[in-house]
C-alpha cells in the first residue's frame, strides 16, 4: 500500500518572512530549490532568482489559498526574478523564473498560476520594484 503524501506544513508563521527563512526550517525545507521537482538547470535558475526575496504573503481567491514568495538575484534584480506559490491545503507548488533565458514555468500548476495572476493582475511578480514591501502593488 502506498504511503499518503505528507500533509503540508503550516505556512502562516512564514508570512512576512523571506524565502531563506522558509527553506532553512526543517518542516519547510522541501520547498528549497534542491528539493523541488525541477531539472538541475531549473534548480540553478530558481536558486539564483530567489537569492533575495520580498516578505511572503498569503493570497486567496476562487476557493484557493496560496503562500507566495517572490525573489530576485541578489545584486542583480533586473537580471533574474522568481516566484514560488504553495497551496496551503495540499502543499502543491507553482514555480517560475524570469532571467536571461526568458520567462519560464519550472513547476506547472494551473490553479496556483491562476491565483497568482488573479491577485496580481498586472502579473508583475518578476518586477522587484513592484514588490519591495511584499505583495506586488
């Protein structure tokens, strides 16, 4: 008999904190670039794009709730940015980057992507000026 997937951790204590804070805790380390289901190239792109992050927030809409954190490459925000959205009920993930290779979805999740787009209508997650204080403005 297959094991049931582990329930997602409570992400509420990480609201207002950085991506680094999230991935350095044992219960949430599964969301680090090295643990996410990406190609080695995708992991490298994502880690670089999340090396500096805005404070995380929770977005809700359409019956979905997601913990969202956006980031950029430290010292080179204009060159690389990333986003990680985690479904607060299931732990499912959506991850994307924008860098010299273009804008790419590294982990696809239509529901989370729709929530990100609905709560950020200008789709500015990859613009560090838009999220200096957290959720894109």
